[in-house]
């Protein structure tokens, strides 16, 4: 059996069991899920983004720029890349570096940049790599080299662990091939904005415990390499199935999921890898074993992701197939005279294109019900400023009218992180545009008692073995249903793609209507959920302490 294992950079941020399955010959025929349409679209969008960056860089650098033909077989790409690097070409795009059999590595980078007799990697990603602030080291695309890097007064680095791990992997490949620059480990990233290279110092102790990115990478890669080699050679498996966040989108879930449910694995009710590992070490390996413990007794193991009591209660709820149980005898749900339910729709990292609102409660001289503030120009677009300003003006009017009448007001969303992020992003991106509020005004609102995160309320009041997403909780608790049988955040991305004609075709007006219906249902779902939480019907949900 050929035991040579070569791993790419993705393994260091990947589930250990997935690494095992990908290298286990016995798993070749195990069930796997196909890529869904949303994932396929994201892959295509990333490829298009990289192509756009490549074309811009090629225009800037002319004869100093050489692209390795992507259609070549892998071995020919490696040979072509090596030849260009040996020649000292300043910028090599699409390079695939020589494999490192002894180190177990393979891979490359979108851009390899000549520096001090060697090369530095620059990767191109389709997400944000900076935030407003200062301190990032950047260089313009006209000079995508470390020598041109300066401290940027307008940007601070947005730490992206996956990007740092990929850069570290590529640096190790360069070192193995004798093509590294020496000195500190440095790599660059071109992000969604695609206007600068952001440079990471991977030898800086910025990781937890004072680790550097290189130290973290080396530890993770050594672990994944051991897992893969054991699987490839038929050795004792070093990774067993365990439910983690990655499972939601993993192609191997059709293999792992049934096995975990059949064994009633304790990870089915826990949310953290550390807690699962600690309970297993204490001999608590199944949901039933956890459920049998005393929730108020001495913990079987130290817990960091949740309290030991909640873990036991979750296990008991899972045994009974309950969607949720009450943490407390009495549920507290803040209500007001005037109420607004808010839901925002965004397209990946590109922008927020729709703010939907549902006004209810006491009469303030404004029409109640649902209304939407949208732009149908593909985001990012300056028209976002208009739609956000219209939303903010309407919300400000509602707040003012309620205050003038001496009425209390509450505005609700489900998981405020998204809405808060895009409100703050909008005021920063469109500062000075007509109707755009100040950042201080937005921060005052989102930090006030009037802004209620319904997800936080659910989290505080209930334990939810099946998850706390709105699409899970609203039907199970309040009996709410969406008009669209495919309603969901991932699907809405696909609908938006067609709604604005991102694929090059004519904008699909039917998909715009579909998105508006979906958004209206989302705010009606939060409305229905909080009405239910305020009613006596909530007491029909079992109290966890009685299980």
C-alpha cells in the first residue's frame, strides 16, 4: 500500500475525523453529500474574484508578471512554477509549489512575490481582511511587495485564522524547496476590497497563549498528518466521529451523523469540542450517561462551553426528543407599547440590500404592518446608502412619534450581530451621504434597552437540543411556518444572485418578490415567537428541572 500522504493547507482548519475519512481507503464508498448550490456559487464567485484580481495585477506589472496555465496537470504546473521561481520572475500567479513528501505537504498560492532572493506568498480571498481603524501593514496593488508596505492609518487587521494557516503552509513549502526568503515569516492577503495587500507577521505572538501563527500551524499540521497517515496505512484511527460546528456543511455528515445518533454520542447535545473531550475523558461518552448524572451535583468534568447543569438538562431533553425546555419557571419577555420587528438581508460580505420592518402596537399615526427598504442594484453599490438612510429615517420617525406620545418602544431582531454589524458598516462606508446617521447615533440605539436581541432572550430562557436558529425555534415553539418551503439564509443568497442578475442575465423580478416574502416572514416569525413567549402557552413547555 502506498503510504505517502500529501496534505493541503485546508486540513489544519478541518475536522480531524474528516481528515481521517478522506484518507481511509475503507471509506471510499461511504455516503457523502454533494455540494449544494450555495457552496457551488461561492466557489464560482471566489474563482471570479481571483480572476479579476489577476487581470488587474497583470495590467500593472506587464513583463514582470507570469501566470502558470491553470489547465496544466498538477505535475506540469509544479515544474512550470519551479522553473519560473528559479529564473527569479518577480510575480508568479497560479503557482503550484513542489510537493514535500517528507513533510507531507502540497499546495501553492495565488501569487508568489520575489523578495530578498526568495519568495513570499500572497493569497487572494473573497472576504474582508481589514476593518476601519489603523495599524495594518499594507501595500498597494501597484506595488504588491513587502518593501512597499506601510502602516495604514485607515485600516486595522481583521484576524482571519484560516488565511494565516494557509500562508504558514505555503511558507513551509517554500522553505522545503529552498525558495524561502529567510528571516521572519511573512505573507500577504488580498481581500474582498481588492485594493491593497495586507501583510501578516506570522512570527508575532498574536495567538492565544502567546503562540505565533507558525507555531500554531506546525502543531495543527503535525496532528492532521498523523491522523491521515494512520488512516491511509490502516493503523489505529486517531480521530473518531464527533459533532462539531463544521458538521453542518461537511460532505461526510451522511456517514458520521447516523453513526453518532445510533451510538447516542455525547457530542449530540454539547456545543464545544473542549466539553466533549472533557466528558469523554471522565467516562461520560453517551447522552444517556450524561442524562443520568445529578445536574446540581459535583460536575463530572470541568465545562467551558456551558454549565454542567445545562449539559445534563440538554441530555434529558434530547432523550425525550424535545425541541426546547424552560430554564426557569417564569419566562421574562420585554414588551412595549410600540413594537418593531427588524430583519436585514445581506449578500455575503458585499453589502446589505434589504431592511425589513414590522410595526405593531399602539397607534402613532403611521401605517402598521410590514414594509421593506431595499436596493436592487447589485451590492456593493452607493444605492445601499439610500436604502439604509430610508430605513433609519423611518425607524427614527417611529421612535420620535412614540416618545412624543409618552409610549414605550422596543425594536426586536433575531441575533443582533448581523444587524449591528451592517448598521455600523453602513454609517462608516457612507458617512456624509444624505440621511446617513452618525456612528454615535447608531451605537446609542443598539446599546439601548429599546433594541432587543430575541436570540439572546431565547438563549437565556430556554435550552434547545435541536439548535436555537429562528427556522428551528419559531415553528417548534410558536407554530410559525414560512410561505416558501425553501426558506433559509443560504437559499436566499441564490435567490438574490438571480434577483439582481449577477450571472449576467436579466434581473429576475419573481426572485425579488420571493426575497421580500421571505424577509416579511422572518419578521413575522420573530413577532409570533415573542407573542408566544409573552403568553400562558409558554408554560406548556416542560421546565428542565422537572425532567
